[in-house]
């Protein structure tokens, strides 16, 4: 006999018939009828009219029938509250049944009947069942408390059920413990302030014991609950970790992921130098890899979580790149996630392999996947500088395939590559322009327009290209319109003569014919700029852009921390905090990783450690409804800070006071171009002072030079002792001090990098802003090993002078951006001009004479060098060491006249006449140069060399 | 927690609908049907959020199982539960099909009531469930029987019931491995790994305590160091030991004991179950080597020669060997000659399929084919997909060996020696590819 026939009744008057059957005397017939009712209910028919008849069947000793009736009750009780009362008696009676299965069934069903009138009748039976002798009844009753709480929270509290539930945590049966923990965790979530889950070392110990004994599901409840606990100290957290690690070998992936969550959270508290810490890191990788051989849906959940774990602790999986390679028959959602992780793990060591794979993927069938693969190639280029060239050529190959979406995607990423490596790959522009007509997606069109505008001076027909876009201006998307407007203004500023008409046209299109306020505003601003001050316009529109950083899609650190605390859950799948997708008060609690005891972090934020029990910590994470608050926060609190919003500004102030002298010395350096200032963002209070204080800095630095004792090299190039360039507190723990030297004709930047943070720093890179003499790193910053906490490493960076040139103020100012795995940091420093004095700077006498006469006297500057106790020959020797060459010496009336020449790397000659009077410690120096700005700095070099 | 559980047929008609939480309404059933089952596009994610309600789904043949929630549930747990649900249903009534589900809907509701309470998964071991969810009623049970059931369902050993008796105590161990390979045309191994499972069928009386031992490198090395026994034996077994990258166990295995002593001890469920899974990547025995040779003769002809060599003891026989040689899309005709087995060009699959029933170790065989191509003006070159292979061999390519499986049952009078034990090794090809 099969049950499927129940699904097929479609007769009219069916309800009527059923009614008759339900009231039949024959048990079998009754049961048949109830089955039919349930089948109708399943397919969505309304059978509530049969309520009294079905409830009448409840009084039976046939358990199967009873269960069916209960199922019906749960569905319809709410719609027939008055009739539902009829069922109460049966429940009360069943709760006293000698058969524990029946008792449990009654208490389980009771909680599912959401009728207020009934709930109060159920308290007494529930109380009894919570103390039942049979564990099966107790574990069911524990869940029933959570059900009741969902219906009437007040009632549960008043009846003291919560305390009974808490007692069940100490129950002898592991499953009762697990269900009690689950129920309490859920109730606690809706009462963030209550001290319900009062976790202390004793209860934790009980939970850890039950963990070994209960079902796989129970283990998940317990592990998820443990994750909310904050251990007192690192010893406690180590001992918990030790007892949780065996779970990593469980066959149930959810147990593994929940164990990973506990470990990821608690290991934060362990000292990094502990042996156990390293062991734990090693233990985490294999189970995570094993998760990838689970069913595809679980793989997806695992991959979303691995994505978070890789961002938090890249070291765990850095050698496991291969397991994330996409398999041909992976479902698309697994493929896309694997791709994401591949990019995150890409490094110089494995980039060749990754690129080969990505190229393979770019020829697959699924459009989204192909697009993402192309985008990934671009991201590799930006992330791993050494691979940039190969990535670009791979992208060019892909453009040659002429597959429309591949071409468009490639152009979008090439734009990013240009933003990262300006002036390096412009040779490909011609190829890109060939594909102009095939672009139909806004993002690709916008990217292409940006490229044309940015490199307008190198594209002969830039005006024609942009004009072609202009024809359908109003049909374009806003993104394209804005980009087109900017690009044409750039073009105009670069080639003003030929493009006046074009710019007029676009400005009027944007301002007069458009309804879009953003477009109009931008149009007006350009218009006004161009009409009032074209020079200023040039400075604004063509200003140096900050380089894009490699990982633009990293999850914001506070959110990442919260998500790490939600490993395994939906939040970790969506990469959103629970408040973003859970309604009501549930799950809005923000979780955070406890800091290490005694670490700097804990000193900063006294409110940690209460995350489970106290009020939810202030929301730093932008929740959806909180946009306005977030905007307001923006000025006060830098988004990178993990402390609540009020504190940072206060701390800034404090830091400023403390760092007083140091800050005013170095603070000035931060000024720089406005764009850099904005990028810095972290020190709003320092900014104004810094800008104003700039002139003073030179002097201050000079003083430093004075002080720096006479170590140096006696005959060679004089090296200034290292000075602090970047204090640790401005760079999240990275401290940089350094100096410059010229050795064997090569300029070198000698730096000491110190890690004063708690975590390892890796992936260092350096870049200079344009500067007066085109100094640029000649190679990558060679920091081969990761920089562990409290470690200092000395590096020498060779510099070239072939970089882009822009006049700086002061002239010898150098703005530097240093990047590591944590962030990008900016500082500026000043180099002694003598760095640029080249070895072949000795001029022919005749030429010297002629040049000296040739340079107008207005360009001559005179200086006094005081307190030099050297005779003229010694001085001349000393200066020669720094490539200041004495061409001739004349003695007139006891005065030695030294004629000297200097050549700078950019072939500017500086001529000098130094007068030394025997017995007088003060020298007189006259400097003549076609670029008089340098005189001051040349004088400083003299002063520096002679006095050391 | 899980708010509701729905089962649909391929048309999106509801077969089972069980709601556990008040926040899940009837409209959730329809939302999933409209947005996922009837969606025009291929499914892009196993987790879907529709109007702040999250749907987790898995598919078995053409049946959809969906779990619904409005909370931040443990997503891994939900999927594990759905798989478990499928296992339980299969154990009760066989294949998951529309017909079977309709025929057993009352049973399914009863199961759903038992294994999911207020959305919290409860004991879902079929062994335990079958003792009291029977569709026959539980009228005849004595009080003792009832409490035995409840203590088993909630107890520490939820997967096994007391009082099992067999006249003959017997157990079967199957070591099932799938070996995966990606090889370059020059014969260089690009990646290779074995994923293995130890499946056990136990027919043992009482509550036997079992201990499983294999040639795990860590264990053998430890013994070699600690033991003062025969050094030569230690050495030779040390050679045969294998490095296991990672392993996971059935919930009956005492994990803390494995973590501390690396010993595998457990009380097994009755009947068939999967004791452990493992992965290895080192020193894998690759049963077959494929040597491809592809030559393009002009624009309209390809010559393919593939040699396969078996690389294991000559006394062993590999079975079900199949070599799949991809052909270009513009293939117009194929001529094949093979020394052994049968080969056919399958136009619909764009491949030459070469099948050999049996092949002994240390042998080699060869196929050569001439492929005629239609001239095309497609600029894109043929991507040359890898040659793949399927086979089955009677040994474990990882080198894993079962050293012992000891059975102790102190209460009943049978000893380890009385148990009849069978061990079988089967190595199958996973993704076994050679680029050409």
C-alpha cells in the first residue's frame, strides 16, 4: 500500500467526505482520512475547516495517528485559537504518560502551538519535563523553553525556566547539555544585555567535556557557543584551543568550521612567539584543504570562509595555491570563489603558475567566469609588480581573440594597471584604440575614455576619438558622461589650440542639456576653472593622482574581525554582518576578536572583553540603516581604526602632545600634495599645523645635521646619521628611519625598517612621488623575509634619477609611499643635495671662466661658513670626497681663493668661489648657478661636509 | 536556526513542507519556486537570499530540498543536515524520487519531527532512528525497551543500539581510493593526489571496542623510535609507511585520542558506514602512464599515437580501462588501429574512446589514429584538451595498508580471533589526465 494516492484526490466536496471519514468508527479509516488531510495541507489546500474533527482523533494510543494529528495542530492552531484549547487536556495528560517517547512528543508539539491562551497551561507540564528522569524528555524540554521564549519571553522569565535551563548545562547527558546550550545561546542573542550565558572557566570545562561525547550537531552548538567566550588569559585560551583541535578531524564539515572559528578567534590571544602558536597555524591548513573535497554546496561555504581566513592570516594557506585551481566540472559558484582565493594567494613565488591557469580559464564557456578570470589577471599585475609585464602581454593576447566581453574586461583592468604603473605600458594604447568600436558596456567605455584623456598628448587623434563618443552623449550612462567630460577637459588643457570647440561643446552638453546634478556640477566647476584661471585648472585637473593600492577589494578590518567571529554562519557566506540581513534585534550583536592580554590594543579599548555580556560595542561598521551617521563619522574617525568613533580624535590629540617635538619636525613632511594629504587622512588634527609649519622644517633638519656628530666617512661621501622618517604610531607599527648616501656613483637610500606592531609584516614596496630631480627607486624594495614583531631590518635601495620630475618645495623634498601587507603609508624626507653631485663634475678652467662670466651676477649668492678650523687644502680634499672639485687656487693677500665646480645629475653646473683667510675660522662662499634655487642647498652641503 | 524545510519536485510542486519557525510563512514556499526552481538562469549559488529570507538548497536527481531561515544560522551545518536528511531517507526507502517521497510522506514528516526540533538538528543516525520510527507503531514495547531507545538516542553512542547479536561475527573493510593526476606531455607530474575512504561493514555482537591500525608514517616512526624490538623489521616497515596529509573520521571515532596518540579507536555502528577519509600527495603509485604523440599533418589531418603503460606488479590485473582522446570540433572522419581492446570515435562527445577490459601489470599497449579535419577559417587554434583515463586496480595507489583491526568485546564471549575479517583494496581513477 502506498501513500501517494493521497495526493491525487481532486474531487469536489472532498472536505465533506473527509469529515465523514474522520468521524468514522474504524481506526484504519480515521488514519487514512488524516493522511489525506495532511497531504492536502502539504500542497497548500486550506483544510482548516476540519479542525474539530481532526482534533477529535487526538485521543488515541496509535502513535502514528497521534503524530499526524499533532502535525495538523501545529499548522492550524493559530487560525483556530478557541478550538485549540480542546487539545490542552491531551497534552497535559500525555506529559505524564509512562512512555518517554510520548512525553517528549507532547512537550515538543506543545511548544509549537503558538496560541497565547494555551501557553500558560503548558508551564506546569514543561516544568515537570525539564526535570524528567529520562534524558530524551529533558533534551526535548530544553528546546521547548526556547520555543516558549519565542512566543512569550516574559512568561519564560517569570516562571524561572531560564534558571532551570542553565542548570541543564551541568546535566549528565551530553545531548541535554548540547540542546540547553543551543536554547540558551538563542535566547541570549535576543537579550544582549542579560548575563544569561554566564560563561566562566567552570562552565567552559563542562562544555568541553560534553564536546567529546555528544552528537555531531551537539558539537556544533557547543563550539558555536564557545566562540562567544573571552578567555581570561593566554593560558586559558591555549588550553581551550588544545581541547578543540581534535575536532578538526571530524567528518562533519560544520564541526570542522566551527572549530576553526574558535581557534581563529582564540589564537589572537596567544603570544606569537609561543611554539604552540606555530603548531596551531600548521594544524589549520590540512582540514581547510580537506573541506574542498566535500560536496559542492559545502565547498562553497568553505571557500567563502577561506576567503576571510586568507585575509586575516595569509600565512595559513600560502603554500596551498594548487588546491584552489579550478576543475573543469566544478559548479560555477565554486569556480568563482576559487578564483577569488587564487588572487589573494598570488605572490611572486607562484605567479607564473597562477597566470598560466588564469589564461586557461579565460577561454572557458561561462561568461561571468571568463570575465572574472580576465579581471584576475589585471589584479595579479597590480599585486605582484614583477609580473606586471607578463600580465599586460597576456591581456593583449586576450584582446586579440576579439571575443567581445573579454576585450571589454581587459580594457577595464588595463586602466587599473595604468593607474598603478603610470608611464610604463603606454605602448599598448594603440592596440586598445583599435577596439574602440566594439565597446558597448559603460564600464569599458568609461575606462577607454579615461585612458584617452589621460594620455591625450600621446594619442594623435585623441580629439577625434573623444568626439566620436560625444555624438550620443545623452544616451550614455552617467559613468561614461562624467568620464567623457573630464577626459575632454584634460585633452583641452594638454592641446588647447585644437580642441577649444570640443570642450565648449561638452561643457554645454553637461551643463545645459543634462538633468543629472552631478554631471552639471562637475561641468560648471570645470567651466569656471577654465574661464578664471587656466593655470589653476591645469594644476587641479592634471594633478598627480594617488597610485591605486593593490587590494582594493579587501574587507574592511573591523568587518573582517566580526566576520571571523561568524565563521561557518550565513554572515560569513554573505560577507555581511548579521545585522545586514537579520530582522529585529536578533544577531545585531557585534562580535570581535579578543585582543591579546597586555597588548597595545587592549590599552586603547577598555570595552573589549565584554562583547558577550555587556551592551553591544558601538557600531563602527556601517549598517545599512546607518548611512547618515556613517557619513558624519567620516571626518572624525578614520575607517581603519578599530576603536569606537569618539576615541580616535582624542587619541590623536594625545599623541600630538606627546610627540610634540618629533611631530613638528616630521609633521611638516606630511603636507605634500593635497591628494596625498587626503590619502593620508589618518591625522586630521596634524594637517593644518603641518602645512603651516613647513618652512621651519628645513631649519630643524639643518639643526639635526649640525648635531649629528662627526662620524661619517673621512674622505668619501659624507653620510648623515639616520633620522626618523616615519614614526610607528603613524604607520600602524611600522617605523622607518633612514638616510641617503652616494657610493661608487650610485645613490642609495639606506633605511632601517622596524616592526613595532604585533603582527608580521610582509609584501613591502616603495614608491616616490615626482620630485625635483627625478629620483626614483632603481629596483624593488628588497625585504626578502617577513618582518616579525620587534625586528629591525636594514635595507639599501638604489635610486636612479630618471623618474618623472616635478618641482618640490623645498627643492630637496622627497615624498615617499611605503606599502606593506597592512596598508600604504606616506612620509617625506629631505636629501642632501650633494647626493646629486656627479663624479665627472670637474670643469675645464677655460670653460669655468667663461661660464662664470656668462652667468648673470643676479644669480650669485653669498654665504658665510662659520667656525671651520681647516686650512684650504684640507677643505678642498674634504669637499672632493663629495664631488665638489677644486679647479684652481689663488692666493691673494693671505687669502686663499678656491674655485670649484659641481655638476648635478640633471647636468646643471654650479660654480663656487670659496675664500679662506688664514687664522679666520669663517669662510666666505659665493655660488653662481643658472638655476639660482639650488644655491641655498649647495651651501648647506658645504656646511655639512666641512663641519664633519 | 532552520525555520522550515521544503521538498519540491522538478516542476516546483511541493511534496513536503514542514515549518519550524513562526517567521517563515507560506509565501516562502512560493518564493523559492519562483526565484530558484523556475529561474531562467542556471543556479549561481546554493544559498539564495530572497526578501531577507535565506534559502539553502541541494538537488538529488530532480528533487529539490530547501532549508529556509531568517536568522544567521550555521550555514555549513544546514548543508550537512540536508545531506544527512538525504542519507536517512535513502536508508529508509531507497532512491530519492518523487514517487518514493509521495509514497512515504507520512514517514518523512515523522522523521522531520524527530531529527529537527525547532530547527535544531537532533540525533540523525539511521541505526538509532530505525529503532523507534518504524511506521508500525511502538505499541508492543516494554518499559525497558523504551528506555533503551531513549538512552540510545540521547546517549554517548547514539549510532549503535545495545543487544545486537550475530551468530557469526564478521567484518569487511574496503579501502577505496581515487587517484588524481595531471601530467605534462613530457611525462612530468604537475599534480597528483589520492583521496581515499575506508568503508567498513560490521556484523558484530554486543558493543565491541575496535582499534584500527594502518601504515601511517607518524605511528610507524614513533614505534620505530620508542620500540627496542627488531630493528630490521622497524626499518622495513618504515619504508612502507605513508605520509597522510589529513584525515577525517566518522563520529564514532574518539578524536581526542587520535589527536594525542594518533590511535583510531571506536565502537562501530552496525552495518555499513564510512570510518574515515584521507588525503595523500606523496609517493603515489601511478598505475598508468599515458604517452601521447600528436602530429599535425597539414591543415586537414592529425595523427595521434597514444601508448599506455601499466606500472604495477605483473600478477595484478587492472579492469575497466578507458582512454578518452579528445578530437577537434571540425573532425570529419577518424581511422583507428589499436593493439588491444576496442576503440571507437564518438562524434557526439568529440573524442575517441578506447576501452580495454583487463590489463596486467608491467605491460604496454598502443593506439594510433588518423583524424581528418574539415578546413575552417577559425583563427582560434584547437585548445588540445587533455587525454583522460579511467580504470580500476586491486591495490591502493597511496600505498596505504591496513595493519590490523582489533575487536574487543569484554561482555560477550568472543575474542578478536573469532571475528572473520575481510580486507579489500580498490584503486579507481579520479581525474586522471595527461596533457598532449
